[in-house]
C-alpha cells in the first residue's frame, strides 16, 4: 500500500506514505508516476486536482491496481461529472471506476438539553419525502455541550455503485442529475435521505 498525500496527517504502520512537495517538483502527478513503477497492490492519492493526476490514476486502475482518491464535489454523482469535465475520456472512466462515496459530518443536537423545535409540518414532510411529518429538536444549551446545543457529529454517507446502467450514463456523458436519478432508482440512498434517516433514528 502506497499513499501520496498533502499533507500526511496520520502515520500508518505498514503503509508507505509520500508527502507532496511542489517546491521540489514532487506533485501528485509526479509522485503517482513513481508509485506506479513500484507495482503496489493499493494506491491512495490524497486528491485529484487536475487532468494529469486523473489520467495517471485511471491508467493505474486499468492495469490492475486498486486506487482510492478524493474529489471536491457536492455529491457522489457530481464526482463523475467532475472527472469528465477535467478531460478524462468517458470510455476510460466507465472501464475503471468502481464506486464513489460522498460523505458529510453533521452536528448532533445535545441529548441532555434538546427540546422540540418548531418547524412547519409541510417542511418536515418535504424533508421526509412526503411521509409523515417528523419531530425535530433543537439544543437549548447546557454544561454538557458548553451551551452550544450540539454535542458530537454523525457521519452521513452516499455510495454510488458504478454498475452497467451507470456505465452507460458515463459513456453518454449524462448529467449528474441523470446519473443520480438512475442510481436512486437502483437503490442508492442520497445524502438527504441519510440525514432524514439519522434524524428519525435519533428521535
């Protein structure tokens, strides 16, 4: 396992980690080229920022390496559009991409001082996609949460599995909206749906 990061935030035992240093020419793209020559099983690229890095990462994936990386997008479907906008060929992306995981950290209302919050019934129904209105809460503030009303965070995740229908969308260079709609029809839970689920479970 070899990683290239900017910066290396945690040292991991048994993992070869490379710190990007653009001032000496060690960019993500150059570092990734060097990594591929070492024939690793798994490669982690801290971030795909440009076409050159994306191209090398995809070529590495096509030659049998398991490649992980990050992109800045609003959701999982947006990552596909972002890579296509960078100039990645649709047929290469369709052949190499296995899945996209989008994530958010959301604040949790403090359980010690929470109280029912007023929210229009129509709004809560809209959040829950037309199902029964949810009870929502707000934090009043207490010693446990340093009077912020929040304590801790929850992870919210959306996973886009790149199966045959999604590959067809990639080959057609479909919009992120079209990809998202198809993925939801095939069972993907969106970030919004996950927020509603977590909210309902914590009531």
